[in-house]
C-alpha cells in the first residue's frame, strides 16, 4: 500500500471522514518506510529537496563545536546528544574538530526516528571517521540524567502543526478530507479547548480589519511536551536550538496573513502540502516565544537568543575561515560564509536559542 493510499484509508475510516492537519503532516513525514523522512530516498543534500547549514559548509559545524567544547570543559563528564542528525554531517565534522582540539566527548548520542537516515549516518562515520564510531550511540528514547550539550538543528520546524483560520466572526481549524482521489481542505470548529484558547489569544493581538480579510497561521502543539521532555532528561548542561523562525509578535504579524507553512519539492518551494505526499518536505517556522515560555516553565534558563550570523561570528567563524588555503578553496569558503551569514540568506531568518540548566556558563548568543 502506498503512502497516499494509507493516509486516504486513515481518513475514510475516521468517523468524521477527515483528520486534523497535524495528523496528516505527521503521516506524510513520519510513516515508517513511507513518510518523507523515513523513505529510502534521502531528502537532504544537493540531490535532495533542501540543504541544511552543516551540508553548506563545515565551518558551521566547527563553530558549533567551538561552543560545545567550551561548555563541555566546565562539566566533569559531558556528552553530546543530537536530535535528528540528518546525514550525520554535523556530528562527523564536530567530532573531527574536537579530536584535533583533544576535546572529544566520551559519547555522541543520536536520537533519530528514520531508519534510512540512521543508515546514512553510519555510512558517513564509516567513510570519514571510522575510528570514532565507538563513541557514537544511537538512542530510541531520551536518556535519564543527561549531562552535556543537546543539539537540535532544524528539528522544531519539522514538527506537525495545526493550521488555524481566522475571520471577524469565526475561528476554525484545518482538517484534511479525501474526495475524488484527492486530499482536500476542510475547516471546522476547534475541538481542543487548549488549542482554541491559544488561537483566541492570537486573534486578540490582530487588528479587526485583518481578521475580516481572513488570516491563516500555525500553532505547534508539540513544542511544550518536547521542551518538557528535554528538560526532564537534562541534569546539567546546555540545549542549543538552531532553526528558522521569529518571536511571537513577528510570527503573528498582520502582514503574515498566509502563515509560514512551506513545502520543498526538488529544491522548489511552494505552499500546498496536500500534493506530492511523502515526496516533499513540509515545514513551518518556529515561534521562539512559545519555545522560550515552555522552557522557563520547565526549569530551563534562557541563556541567549540571537540570529545565526551573530552566533557564528561570535564563536570565530572568520578565524576558522582564515586558515591557509589555496585561492579556489578561499573563494568557496567566502561563498559559504555569505550563505550562512547574509540577511538575505540564513544569517537573520535562522536563530540560535541557548537554554541551560544547573550550569554556570554563558553561551555566545
């Protein structure tokens, strides 16, 4: 059975003949062996649908490694844990850098849902740093009493979101139905009182004339439980989150009337998640205010929040790029730096959020 058929069957077997968009997004991305992130054909990299910062340049990973090194130096037995490690590029580049600095952690843990990505990660380690494979541990769940650094690079944007539609008189939630062999939008009243309360709070911040024209946005219901689970597992250390997004005032801006939901299919961006099911990425920008609020309520301390460009420059990006190289490599590094730091590329839209617990340390954020 194809993914299309499986999701269609799920919808048709539902009593209401429709499912919340968040359920559709979860099935499209994470159905074992069929979902976008779980299929054999990997989505990341030049041959995939999108490229992450570690794939753009090893300088990104080296900068992160510098920050991680200084954090681990303050801990007796610090480890590294990465959520959703992609192709393993960040992990491999970081370990190779830390090895040169004689600052290797005893263990690098990876929590990965996709079996195909686990295989890709293992293959990368075998190819580039086989002598460090013994330090890699793949986890099925978060550990208890973890001390060290937890990394989440472009993880939150891939969490399933609920779509909310506002008007001057109505407040509706997006569902997905299945009619005439196609997935279709279906809107109805919000059933979850917590989700409705959050949606009404957002509506209260928007001008009435904007609501009258119709306003579509997203709410991520998974941020709070994710942050709480991270806080519960972290005994001592720092959480570093890298992702694209905004604080709440900018996220729910009157001009952002169509939300931030975006799809990536063969390096082309569009806004229809109901097509190319299982063959395209579906993401939404991160509401960092929601992350910060959840973190503070769960016992984490906000250590810093800054654009990616500021973070990379503050930990020594230009110094790392100034090592003696030939002319061609120097040009390539310059292009990579532009992509990582320019406001028109990743520099401003991507943010770095540092959260800490039981540690006297200040990050470069």
